[in-house]
């Protein structure tokens, strides 16, 4: 897990309320948590977007990628010892911070994400889950980022507040868009459903309630 | 309001270019810190930031400033009765809550480490609800202490200096120390004003803010940052807003706004509005929903700053179109014995 937004204790406390002890998982090596403070110093000084240098070594995110790869490979050894689940998942909390580490060069970020997607452990590709903010890419130089991110993803989950404002009972609505044929096929095998699903949700301390609009 | 500023949190205030109300909030934030003799780091694009400390409101004298801990019950009663609650009380409650939370954290840490038989230093009784008088300047003795640092946000190596100062400031207040418990306050005024952005890219500023956030989370300190969103590109404003734990904005009122005048009962006294956009939700996934989205800022007798929930004047039913329908629905049946029977 690449925790760029909050310290480990934040995630651990929330997960503990949901019955999952991240600390023991971290101790056993099943979870590798990479903190934000390790990476922010990597930011390139004085360079802004549009620079021509795009080689791997110039990318400040290369160091981040190497750490992620090292963590994933280390994870593989742990898993082979315990014979547990072998599927590896890279989670990135707040991918918009990656832009800051890259000094505003969005190509670097896309490169990094591509490398993460291509990362394979034991001939099985890792899955990547990332959180980002749509509104930080609404200006011309970064305009294509939203589309680019959507293009590379299999499933897009959009979380937004209700258009009528904040409420205590309904915290917002979530739209799930399944993009790829493979995912579609898997879903259709179980139960035919539409490609776009829309729910409203309410977040509680230990769980999240999802319901169809108007069915609270 | 959501339980106050949590230790390690960032409060951001979006400034209004036409009104200096953010300075008022900043003054209260700093004055409260100084009144508790808490370490303070103040950075501003002004040429001499230390001069600004001279404009901080002084403590009000008299029997007004009571210790809330000794009279918690009466205070709670008073809170219920009082419609207009004051900013300092709000700040004080926040601080108290934050401190309590922090003490609990300390305690659990101590337990888990089983560092035992270490007597906790006797807690200083602090007057959390200090009252301030805007007309009176802060006492010199409180300002000229070693714990108060000022930085001018101008010059070529401003950011590195600021970064360094913040890092040392936070290191002194590390959560893992078992020394006297004190919460430090960092106040950064108009961080992205043109004076300090001359030699900096916006990305560098963002990196600094993220760095600051991660160091704050590990320290017993809170930061209060004000910035003019109109001077930033919209995408960067969004980034700044995502970074904040508590996001507020201030807004000036126009002098002769007839619609507002008709809507609000005490429009003449209001100097501005404070809007609450986001409240802190650290260590929890449940978002905090504020009770009220906007507050009116008033200055009473040039002395006190008061925050008040907006009160709308009742709409005159006679002039209202829906009055007829309501009258029809609430009308008495034809055979009712008295006017009040339905």
C-alpha cells in the first residue's frame, strides 16, 4: 500500500473498527506500507511540466516504483512460505500526490501507473487500486488525465456528494462503471446486470451501507 | 463544530480579496495560543511579521474569564441558553477536546509501551475560554517569549527556511516525547500571495504543504493556513482544499444588499460570513456533517468577535403566494365549536 495521504495509524485505526488488524498483517509481511514522507523529497527542483526528458531515470517516480516492486516481490516470498493467497494488489491512496512528486509532469505519473499495472508476481499480474480527485485535473494542461486514467482502468467508481448538499442520512452517491469485456463477462456469468450501477451510501463507523436511490 | 481542531490537523481559511476577516480569525487563533503560552510559529508576507503580533487582541480582564474546568456544568447550561456563541468559546472547546484526545492517546501509548511507574507531570490547569478584547493589545510579556518565532515570507530562500523552521518546530513537539505536553501552533498567513510566489512554482508549494502535513501528523501541533484562492489556478485551489482537514472560507457582505437585508434580522451588525466546507475526520471514515454551513461574523461594541448561526426572519405570510394554500389546509372544519379546533 502506498499511503501518500495519511499516516499508517489512520488506516490502521479505521481498519480495526472493521475487524481487520493491519498492524499484525504488516508485522507478518502480508501488508507493506510505504509512507508519504519517504517520497516527497524526491521532487525534482525547479522543473515544470512540458520538459522533454521522459526517460525512466529522470522520473522521480522511478524510485517509488522500485520500492513498490521490491515490496511486491518481498510479499511473494512471504506468501510462498505460508502458501496463502498469491494475488498481489497495489493500493495508492491519493494518486494526485504523485503529480506533486513528479513536479507536475503528468506523463511521469502515467508511466508510473503503467509500470505498476505491468508488474507481475509469479506470472500473475498485480491489480492496482487507486484513489484520485477528479477536480484537480479540470484545467487544460492536465485535462487529459481524467480520460487517460479512465482509459487504463477496468472499473471506475465515482463517488460524489448529493447534488442537494450534505445530509446526515445519505452521505453521497456512488456510480460504478465496468469498462472491460472481461469484467463484463465475469459479471454476466453470475447475474446479468447493467454496465453502470448507481447507489447511494451512508458511511458508518464500522461499515458502509449501500442502497438504491430512495430506498433508505 | 465537529469536535474542534484535532492535534496534527490543518485548518485552511480561504480568504476574500475584499475583506480582511481571515486576519481576525488568525489573530484569535494566535492570541489563544499565546494566552496559553504555547509555542507559536508565525509566517507572513509582511515585511515585519513581529509587528503584526502587536495587533493581537489582549486578554479581557474582570471576572469574565473563568476557568471552564471548575464550572463545566454551569458553562454547559450557559451554552444551551446562549444562542449567540462566541468564537473563543468555540476555539477553546476545540482545544480542550483536542487536548483530551491527545492525552488519551498519550495514555494508551504509555500503556502499550508499558513504560511504567512514570508519574505523569501534573497537568497545568489552563483557562481554555480566555476572552479577548479587540481594543486592547496583547501583553508584551506574552509576545516577547522565546517560544514565539516569526518568519517573513519574502526572499529567495524563503521556502527552504520555512520548511526548516517548521521541521524543527515540529521536532520539538514530537508525540513520542514524554516531556510537558504542549500543543504548538503554526500560523501561515496568505501563503500563496504574489510576494512569496515570485520565485516558486506551485508544485513546490504543494510539496511543501504535503511535507508539512506529514510532519504535523507526527507532532503535537496544529497549523492554521490562510490563502487567497482567487490568486491560484482552480485545479490548485482544489488540491489545497483536499489537503485541509478543516476548510473554512470568509466572505465580505455588501453594504447595501436589499435582499439580504430583508432576509436577515440583524443584517446591519454583520461584517462578514464564515462558511464551513469541511470538518476533520482523522482516524475515522465517517464524515463529519456540520450543523450549520454558514455563520455570521459580528463585532460587538468594537470589542468582541461573535460567530452566530444565520437566523432568517420569518417570511410574512400575507405577501406569500403559498399562504392561501396553507390557510386552506389549516382551516377549521365548518362545524368546529371554537376557532382553535381542527
